[in-house]
C-alpha cells in the first residue's frame, strides 16, 4: 500500500483509492460480524426452548443492535490504534482504514457517533417492546425496561463468555433459562 496520508488528509490518488462503500465495508470488518450474532442466536434458541413466542421484529432488532455494536467496536479500535500509532507497516491482519489514509480521524469520529445513535435508537425501541410485554402481562419485571434490558444483555454476555472459556454450553443455558423464567408472566 502507498505511504499513509497525514491524520487529517485522506489518501487522494483516485486510481488507487477504493470506493467509499468498500472503505467503510473494510472499516466495519465483516469477518467479525458473525461473532456478534452468536449471542442473539443462542438467546433466540433459549427463548424457543422455553416456549416463548417468536417475534421477527424483535429478533431483527436484536440482530441490528448486535451488529451495530460490533461495527462500533471495530471503528473505535481503528481510531484508537491509529491515534496510538499501533498500526505500523509491520502490522498483520485486516486493513485499518485510518492508518491506510483512507479516512480521516474526524470521519471515523462521525461514523462512531452515527453508529452509537443508530444502536441507541434500536435499543430504545427494544426497551419499549419489553415495556409493552410487561403492560400486556406477557413479561414480569420491576424497574425501568431500559435497565432490565441492560441487565439482561450484561448477564447473557457474561454467561456466554464464561461458557466459552470453560467450553461448557450448559453454563450459558442455566443463566438464560433462569433469566427467561424470571421474566415469564
């Protein structure tokens, strides 16, 4: 690749420059996205396992939040590594768009803010779905739906990491079953 541009000036050679869509696709690091979906898929399976009704809109919302948060982490990592000078010519792995001079720091900051906003909007909608479930007496919980959603995600993520580190899916299943039982009306 050519010499990286300065932090505020993207590469400008039109012949060598990929399209904007290609640049942002690389920045999103599509190879990391399936890992983001693992928790959603396991959660949907756990819900199915206890007889919870399937809601395609809610499943899609969960998928969107998971993907947006993974992309957010990738954008933030690209920016952080660039600012620390961690992405040198000797670095192996996927292309880092800031270090390659394909985007400016400011462009990554805007992409990060936009991704946070998008995930936040979908997350608020999912919290509203939880609240609707409580009002319809399909779910039971105390406190704000937003806080319950945060606790659920944190618990399931922790259980998934623990299950992965021990190689025991049953550790995740115990937590998922317990959370679903507590929410069931």
